[in-house]
């Protein structure tokens, strides 16, 4: 089959690889019809995720058609159209049975932190992902979800990660009626978090980024107030000022370890390698939020450590909520929100590339060229 492969930082290409096979009675093979590139893939592409191995196929956001199932799979059959949540999870371990599907104990040998994630380094289990013609899907009785007839393919693709993640970010904010929510990052995750914050009862939603085209999009799609942080002397002082010098109730970091906005953080992270990437958005979130407020870390970090003002978090009495989003848990409610017209997830898709042009797709997305918000890739046969 043809599949995206990682060759080292900033280098990806499409290669011919052996077709995946059923390795366990609970596996399925899915023929991919659409895959997306995520902000999380940028961390891999930049070489910021530990144990990302040459030859791995990325792609944790994909939908497709079941091609073959192992003898113990009874929830799916060949020909079913499925969306596959990015978490590889068993559905039955201590963590899965509590709905913590991002923390499954059975799908990753390094499971002390994260569970398995498709196409996301050996730190996350070493699974090949869906930016390919075919994928092996383990625990196929649990993860893959049949796409309902009234949910279209592009919307279903956004349900494999980006939308449930934005929704989860808003949910983890424990937003109370009328509260002010500031979101750092106007990528797909931040955009959906802004939209979903209203569903949780927010009274005011503000998004910051340095890309005006994304701020313009979220100002309509959220809707949200927006501010370009490069126009500010100090974003923390600004967010204090516009909230009566108290600070927002909830701050959501939807940026993660590839942030811009601090030379010092960049020097420590990207050049001296004293930390894993750049944590300035989290820094701003902790310092901006009001005392006793909530900080949500939905942007991805580490496992290696980052320079964040943990003393401020402690002394301000903050609640910090963080995790990989448990996609499967969010799906029933999100199907309803799509049906009711509260949200049309596919509206954030800006680009479509043939799988063969994946290197170009990564370049456009990671460099934020051509107004790109969310690119998807399609295998030729799809
Ligand atoms: N926890 C999860 O389950 C989960 C799932 C998906 C994605 N993620 C993470 O969420 C983050 C966002 O994903 P995405 O797909 O939206 O990525 P993206 O790269 O498209 O968006 C990130 C945005 O942050 C902006 N930004 C950079 N520095 C900033 C700063 N200091 N302040 C404010 N904005 C800044 C960028 O310009 C960009 O628009 C990534 O870290 C990704 O790994 C987490
Ligand atoms: Zn993703
Ligand atoms: Zn599990």
C-alpha cells in the first residue's frame, strides 16, 4: 500500500509499505477514505515527540471502510463505514471502564502516562496511523464507530479528534453560567473549544493567536472576541485589564509545545533543548487566569518537562485539568449537536490533498500557508 512515512524532522514522504494484516483476533483492517493532519502531527514533524521513529506512518484522524475483521470481532463487519477515534483503547481496563479512553492501560507499553494513539510515536504505542491506504485497528470491538447515515464523511472525520477535543477542553473548563473564557490558539482545537464554550454556558469567549486569518475565522465561527497577541505588550496584563483586573475565570491552552511568542522559551526549547518545545501559551494561561480559576491544558506537551510557572498556579489556587480527549465518550452527544445544527464541524476544512502530495500538505499546514486551517488527505482509491 501507499503510506506517509516519517524520514526525520521536517521530512515526510509517501512510500510503498506492506499492507497491514490481522495480528490479533480482535483486529480489523480499515481501508482509509479520508485522513486529516492535526496540530499534534506538527509536534512529530518538528521532532518534538520522544521516540518518533523513521518509517512510522502518522495519522490519528481517519475514517474508512472495514476491509476485514479478526475472528473475535463481532461489532463490525466488512463493508461497514467507520470513524476511528484517535485513542487506541481496550474499553475494559481500569481506566477505560472509567471513561478515560486516552489513558488505556492495555494499548501502550509506556502506559504510565498516555494510552495508545495511532501514528503517534513509540511513546504512544508505536502504532502506524491512517495517512495511508490501509490501517490495522486493534480492539476493533470497541474503538471504531459506525458512521450514522445522517452524518457526512467530512463531519465524521472531524469527530475522530479535533471536535471531541475542543469539546473536551470546554468541558474540562467547568465553565459556570456567564463566565469569561480565554482560549490561547485559533487552530482547529481552539476554534471548536470557542464554539463549545457557549454550549457550556460561557458569557464571554475571547481567542488569541498571531494569525489574523484564523482569528477572523473564529470571530465568526465561535463566535468570539479576538486579539492578535503580537499587538500586545504583555498578553497577561491585557487579559487582566479587560476583566476588571481580576483575570478570566477559565483559560484554555489550545497551543501546546509548538508555541510562538517568547524568545526565551524558544531558546530553551527549540535550540538548547532544555525543555520539550515552547510552553509560553501555558505560561500566559496560568498567569492570566483569576485566582481560584481553572486552566485547561488541551494543547499537547511532553512527556519531557516544560518551564511553566507552577508556583503561580499553586499560590493562585488554580484548578488544572488536562488530558488527551476521550473521543469515544463524546461521540453520542456530538452526533446530537450536529443533527440539531448546533455545529457543522466540516466548515473548518480548508484544504484537500491527494495522499501522494502529503509532503506538500505538511508544509502548507505547519507553515500556516494559504489560509490553511484544517487539511485533509485522500488516498487515490478513495
Ligand atoms: N489533548 C488532546 O486530546 C489533543 C487532541 C488534538 C490536538 N491536541 C493539541 O492541541 C493543540 C492545537 O491543535 P491544533 O490542531 O488546533 O493545532 P494548530 O497548530 O493548527 O493550532 C495552534 C494555534 O496556536 C497558535 N499559537 C502559537 N503560539 C501561540 C501563543 N503563544 N498563544 C496563542 N496562540 C498561539 C498558532 O498560530 C496556531 O494557530 C496542539 O498542541 C495539539 O497537539 C491535543
Ligand atoms: Zn489530532
Ligand atoms: Zn483500556
